């Protein structure tokens, strides 16, 4: 059974930092591309960043230079380090992967950026 469990969300002031984590089980983690998506209030879900098995990364333009995605294959965990957070980063953040041609999502973790 595939499970993706996110953690690390919370309330932070503008300019602050958070680190999200997503622990995966039920997949061959080392070969999977892992992604972080987000869905803000009244918005569609969007890709934030993804990291492939060779650790190559891709970011949406609005977070490039502020967010860093990384993975620890031993811990079967993908991270999203978020710095210089802005109110527009407020969203539910979801972990994502594919396994045997099916797409899987975590339950999401809320990130709120507000003073």
C-alpha cells in the first residue's frame, strides 16, 4: 500500500522559513520522481517543485531561489525547504508521486504566511 505522509506545516511570518517533509512507503523510493504541489485559497493545485531519482530538480518560477527540494533515499523522505516566505505562499502543500502508472497524493499540510 502506497502512503505519503507530509509534516512540517504551520504558521510563519513573512520572510520566515519552514521545512516540509514527506515520508513515503509502499514504493521503490529510490527510483521515483517525487513532487511537491500546493493549492492556495480559491486557486487550482499547482506544481511547486519536483526531484527525480538522479536528484535533478525543477521549480515553478515563483519559488525559484527561495525553495529547495531534496531527498534522502535512506529515510525514504523528500523535503521542501522554504525560505523568504510570502503571504502568497499560503496554501495546502501536497506530496506526489507515481507508482505503477497510478498517481498518489499525501493528505496535505497547511502552510500559512501571515503577520
